[in-house]
């Protein structure tokens, strides 16, 4: 009976350890995914600001596009 109790305790400890390791893996994966998404958003924001700046500061083509004919 003693050997069965030890194996049951060992099995329970291994299951708990696997649950903890899985939880940490999921948390780390989500954190990395969040950081990558944050970097992509920052990159899109920079590109959007550059496009907006280009549209606002350049005179356009042809230069007289605002004049009525």
C-alpha cells in the first residue's frame, strides 16, 4: 500500500508541474505575441505619419493643380 501512495503522489506532482509549465509557456507566448504586435503597430504608425507628412508638405503634381481652368 505504501508504494501505491508514493506513486500516486508522484503522479499528482508531475501533473501539477506540467500544468504550471504549460501555463508559463502560454504566458510567455502571449507576451512575445503582444510585443510583436506592438512593434508592428509602431511601424505602421511611423509609415502612416510619413505618408501624411509627404501629402501635407509637398506641393503636388502638377504644381498648379489648385488653379481652376
